[in-house]
């Protein structure tokens, strides 16, 4: 266990930024699922839309809220922005996708 | 086993075999799909409220215990960052900490000479039992509604095809997703209400985050941090830790960054 | 910011709901066609419904991003003023993050710094006594 006081990170800021990112991911991906269901996308098209919207939202997040410097706000930007919430958002997307897909038909 | 299932899934996706189109009663949506969704969301919200009510008010660490932990941390910090101190101030701290730690002056539980050191039973510690009760309550609150909803869905909404999934699945899922539908050769995409329950189980986490504002997560983080402060059962006893740290500090070779600082600064600006 | 994002949300939801209803009605018509003539070629979803659903999603995403404004801090002790930071998120590096704490006069470690063991209690008592005497 090392106790060197260099490169310290603020846990407060970290959780603040993470909650902002999580909120953006949750709301946008649930809505993306709704539109995927309305568009009646099936199998690959639907998952393709998930990844397209996920990429779009992440690029928008990096360029708009992070001002192209995600390293200032996250200790591990790529992992936090792209991987950490992926399966949670995929599950939410599938749920709203299935719901809208069924309700619309 | 795995490659075969992956292959068959790939085959199912590639061919996109749609099978026969079924015409479902639109009332199924109104009387099965929407009630299940509403009940699941409401139960999730109620679960969160109960969790907040059940969770212990505030976890505290006794002051002596805190002093003990902080002194161990102080010794480690001195070993890690001691080079930033001048030789005199390091020596001062070195002597003091070595003495205090080897004496065991700030141990929370002073060892008895007559008695052998016993391994502490985690169940006798009051703060530990508190944490365990709250954990058990949390588990109960998590599992009881899950079982009840599962039974409810299985009992009231069994025996019909509710919806068609927008993505294909392998034949393996047939048993799980078409549990109460008595057809052998129906495409796996047509699923019963149980599968809507399963899909919502996974997908409702973001919905709760939006509905409840995600404020509960922060509280959990704080309690997790405080948990870290208290000692892990089974680790080395604080007395042993202090003894070994005292040894380390006594033999530590100190090199200060401030040695010959004047010469180096002069050289830098000459 | 809030009014702009809310109007974006409104447009987004109107579009999504409208496209959902249109899509629903379209599928009802398709079902009738199939019931009357099972061999009929079913048309795909009309382009305007598709565009509406995608447009609604894009409006929603933009509205979500617009709803975040740059962080402002209000000083806690001393003179009250608003400090504006040129960023939407909080900086992760501890030295930068504690800069804002210093600017707002906030002490995140107050529970330790003002712990009785770290406070000169005799001085405090004396100051309090003087204050009482001056009042009397």
C-alpha cells in the first residue's frame, strides 16, 4: 500500500462527474430505445442503433461538457465514458426497445 | 458447449428467420404488459424508500480505535513521504513514532500480560453486528419483493404469448422465456409475460436513477468508505502492525530532498 | 438554459409520442391488409414517421446537453459573491478541486479541523467571556 501524496484525486469531484455522466447516459439511452421500438428495428439494426447513439452521445459529452479534455475530469476517461455504463445502458435500451416495439405493433 | 451455442445464435441472427406472424389480442398490452411494468416500477421505488428507512442512522468508530488506525496511517505516511522533510524534523518524528508504536501506547485494546491475545469474534463487536443486521435487512428487502412479483407474474399472467422480441434468441432460451406456452415449434421470439419480467429486471436500473435522482448512491459510497476504516477481520492485529512499522521506521534510511538545497539552487540560477 | 432545454424536451416528447401513435395506426392498417389478403405485399414504415422518431431523439439528446450550465459557486463565509467557473464538470485533480474550496471559503475537512482536540478551547472560552462582558 503506497501512501505517496502525488497525483491525488478528489473523490467528491469524481462522484459528481460520474453522476452527471450516468444521468446523461440513462436518459438518452432509454429514449433511444423508445425510438428504436417506434422505428420497428430488429436484431442487428437495433443493436447497431444502440452503439451509434451511444457513440454519438459520448462524443457529444467529450466535446461539449468535457471541452475536449476528458482527462481533466475523469481519472480513466475511456473506461469511465465508454465501458463502465455499457451493460447497464444496454439492458435499459433493450427494455424500452422491447416495450415500444410491442406497444406500437 | 459455448462455441456451439454462439454458432447457433449467430445462425439465428444471420438468417433472421421470422417464422409465422401471430396476431395477438391488443388487450394483452393493456391488461398484462402495462400492469406488470407499473407494478415493477412502483415496487422498486417502495424498495428504495424502505432501504432508506432501514439503513442505520450513522456508523461511528470509537475514538480509541480511530486513534489507533490514524497512528498506523501516520507511520506509513512518514515512510512514504519522509523524504520531503528536513533531516532534523524527520529524526524527531522517527524517534517519537518508533517509541510510541513499539510501546503500543495508542492501541485500542491493551493486551493483557496474563492472557493470550484472543482472536476477536466479529459478532461480539457492536458496530459489526449493526452493519450485519442492516445488510441482512437490505438482502431481505431485495429478495422478498422479487420472489413475490415472480410468483404473481407466473400465477396471473401465465399461459399465453404476450409479445414478440425484436431480436432473435437461440432455442436454449425457449424453456425460460416460453415457460407456460404449450407449443413445441413456436419461434423463440414469441415470449410469455415471464420474459417481460426478466427484461424489466435488468433494464429498470436507469429508470430508478432518473426517478429517484440517484442521491442514494452517494450515501452508500460514504458508508463504504467508513467501512474501510474499521479493521478487516482476519488481517494482522494492530499490535503486530505497529511493531513491524516501528521496526521499519527505526531502520529507515532517510534521504532528504532538502540536503544541499542551497548549492543546487545556486547552481540552477548561476 | 432551463427554458431552452425544457422547450427542447417538449418538442422531443411531442415528436416521439406523435411518431409512436402514427406508427401504431400504420401497423393497424397493415394488420387489416394482411387479414383480408394474406399474400399482399406489406409496405414498410413511412419515411416521415422514421424521420420524426429520429428527430425527436436528437432533440432530446441536445435538450439534455443544453440543460447543463457552467458551474457557479457561491461563497460561504465572508463577502457573498458568485464565482463562475468556465467548465461544466468538476476537475478531478485534488489540487485544482481544492482551489474552488479555497475560493468559496469552504472547509471540506471542517469536522476534523474544528474537532475539540484541535481547537484552542481556552482561547475560545476567553473570547466568549469577553464577548459576554462587552454585551453586559
